[in-house]
C-alpha cells in the first residue's frame, strides 16, 4: 500500500556466532554430518551491517576477501555447496571431537540413510 515503509536501524541488527558440532542428518554421502550448535557462542547487538569489518585482518587478507566478494557479486546464484568429508572431519577435529566419536556419527548416519531408503521403497507408486 502507498505510504507504508519499513526501516531498519543499526540497533536492530543482531549477529550470532555459532560453533559446529556432530550432526544427525543422514543426507551426507560419506563421513559424519555436521551442524550448528543450537546455542550461539557469541551475539553482537546493534551491528551496523553496512560497515561491518574485522580490524584483525592483514592488508593481504582484506584484499583477498574483497576479491572474493566481487566474485560472489558477479557469480550466478547457485545452490549452497556441500562440505566435503575432509572439510567436515577437519571441523569436528578442530571442535575437539575424538576419532571414535566421529566414526560413531558416520556409522549412525549410514544406518539412518539405509533406513530412509527402505522407507522410500515401501511407499507405493501411484
């Protein structure tokens, strides 16, 4: 409708930082699933998203980041990329999970994936 406007001010923006943990989604083809933890590790309120910067970056890192942003701005929109098995493994190792915990999650994901396939095959075709 004419005359209706929505405005957001910087004090309304909230940025949450989440850690990763072992996931339970069986859609991974190999390896352990990962997911965000439910509780944010940190929250920032009143963030000015237009002028957000990290002063800890070196000049080279900032330049590389700017080049990556330019690529993303001109790249066609695509579906989010899946993390590889090795990327998920590194994330979980960095988070402090043991090999046996990661392996158990891999086995559970495999069992869940097989159960999902069995369920799909039991659905009658119309």
